[in-house]
């Protein structure tokens, strides 16, 4: 992204400011360390209820999901969620979020294929993570620190409090503004267009409390990070890393710095908190050494996925050719090998890919199952790209990847839909997928994989129903209804109305049509909450 002028700064600050930097009234147990905040009374709850904020978030996400750079990389998503979930448990145990927020907000992370260093929170419990941020962080604790900070913006209702400063804005208007600012963060032309449209005034009005909110997100985020069992030093280390980057002309690589200015006060507070941190290990925490290696593998994967330019991929692939620099037995060497393997696979340079994979396997072997699994996923992906499903199936089954995780499940589904694959694998994977979506009904990627599996097995009704559920999970109710109506016609034409799938299709069609009517009625009446 080009460097923004001073006129554009307030615009971007709202976008990623609405997301990352802000604060709210502290919980009672932390009152002694809380900065003084402006008195907002109950404006946030009066102007934007929890339910309305969730609907606002869903509206925004419906638009964001259309961006092809919002990616579903199951392995990276599993890794980010493995950090996010302990933070969420810690926030709940600390009392940082209400029962209403726990029940109604989405509490979901998503990945953006972008090499800029950024993360942002959105209304309703959504947090976006740029792959550039994963590539920058040197440890899981640094990445978790950013996630804890963003989570605190959500739990403290910072977005609602910002929206409350302009009571006349409709929910649709706010959604449009935020989506526009997200676009502006990646396009100077879009930023200029919004300013020309008169949006900058509204944006500036929403920044009044951002400094206090930023400090509060630091403080509460630090407590959540510590309670979740991550190294509390992760936040101070992340600040140090970003401060060093801020001294450079980053060419647009650090939007996080523009929306989260690092003052000496904030950095000093982060360091001083280390003296009172408990440092207790959280339940289920990964031992420090394997965690370093696993983060390195994810870091390498992010580096190869965040930038698809051929010159970047060629540079990364060069790290897979063994030499003096590649001989080191370090997490950094594993990161380079993983990046090289994936970059070479994308370039279809199989010689380099094989060399990088061999190096990655050797480095991962002593580091435990999680690290080995990350490399095995790369190997299966490379074999599938070469059109070698039999070899991929051997690695998949022999490497412990069929372990119930989302990454393993989606990889098995991808393999099972290959023309040369064993139909029994498709049938077994479909059963596993059916169990998964029953527990995770909002997983659009899993529904789409199920649709492909059902088609492979000659089950068109099940495929149409799964396609509909995938559209519904993405917020595309008209598309979901269209797929269900197609299923309804097929069921009636084939005499399968009374089949299990036929009955489910009829039931879901009625439910989604009713949901769509209610949504349209709300829009006609202009209801925001």
C-alpha cells in the first residue's frame, strides 16, 4: 500500500482504529491500574446493542468474504485459532466479557493474504489477521499478544462506543463506512474517494476516545495474555519489534503502526507490567521449545502464501537449496525450508521443492508431532499439485494427518475428490465431514468440501444441500435459497422428497426463506438494533 498522506491518516485510523486501538471501562479487579476514561454512560449499549453489533459484523463480513485475498488456509487457521481459543477462555475466566457477548458474538478469526503487518477487529467478534503479521512475529507469544489486544477491543465494546458518538448513522451506513475504510487501507485511490465523499468528518469524530481505548486494550490484553499461559513478555517484545520497524520507511508495510502509534508511555507500561505478571502456564500450553519450532513452520508458510509475485516466490524457493546457510539446525532454518517448499511447489519447481521438503522433514523430526505434521501437510500438498494422489494418500494416512483436525479433514477431502482417488476414502471422509459440520455449522469451507465429496459419490441432493449451507455460512442467503430450491426441484423430479436429504432440504428452505424475509423487512424499516 502506498504511504498515506497526513489527510488520509484519520481515515485509516478509524478503520484499523475501530479494529485494534481502543479501550473501555476496566473490570473491577484491574481498577487500580486503569487510566481515566471519558464518561460515556450507557451510550454504547443504548445506540448499538450486542445483537445489533453482531448483525453489523455479519454485514461487514458478508462483503469482506467476497475479497479473494480473504483465504481459508486450514493449517494456518488452525494455528491462529490454537492461540485464539486459550485467550478467549482466559478472557471469560477473568470476567472481561459478559454472558451476552459470549453468547451472541462470533469470536472468529480470519486470514487475509496480504504482506502488510496488520490485524484488525470488527464489530460482533471478528478479527482479521494479515499473513504479513504472522511472517513478522518471531514467536507465538508475540502473535498472541496482538490477538489479545484485538480481543480486548471487542470485549470492551470499543466499536460500539465509537459508533455511539454519531447517533444518526444507520447500521448500514456504518457497515458501508467500515468496509470502505478496509478497502482504503489497501488502496490510496479508495481513500481519496472516501475523503472526497465527505466521510472524513464522520471518521474524525469517531477517534475522540481512541488513545484511552488503545491504552485499555494494552492493559486488558496483557492480563488476558498472561492468564492464557503465554509469555507476558510477548507484548513488550512485539512493541519493541514494531518500534524498530517504525524507524524505517516501510513503504506501506506497517499499517498497524499508523493506526496504533507506539508512544514511549505505552512501551514503558508494557515493560513495567512484566514485573507483576504471574507467568503461570495455561492449561494445555505447548512446551516452549516445540512451540518455537511450530511457530517457525507457520511463519514460513505465511511468507510463501502472502505474496504471489513470481520474484518473491523465486527468492523464497532459493532458501530450499542446501548450502552453508541452510546447514543450521534452528527454527529459522525450518521457517526458510517450509517457505521454500511451498514457494517451489507454487512455481512447480519439483527439484527445489523436494530438496526443501527433505530439509524441512529432517529439521522437524526431533521436534514432535505438531511440527512434523506441519511439514507433512506441505508434502501432501506438493504431491497433489504434481498429480500423484496415491503417494499423497500414503503420506496422509501414514503421517497421522487423519487426526480429526480441520486441516487434516480438508486435506483428506481434497485428496478424496481427485479423479484417481479411492472411492472408499471419499465415503469415509464424508462421514467425518458430516460429523464436523454438525459441530461447526458455520464452517463454509467444510460445507463446500462436503458438497464436492457428495458429488464424487454420486449424491446430488446432498451436494446441493451442502452448497446451500456453504452459501448461508458466508452470509449469502439468496444464493443458499437458490441452491435449496434446485435441490427441491431435483427431489420432486426424482421422487426423493421423502428421503432424508429431501426432508432436510424442505426444512432448511423454509427456515432460510423466513430468515431472508425478516432481514429484508428489517432493512425496509431501517431497523438497526
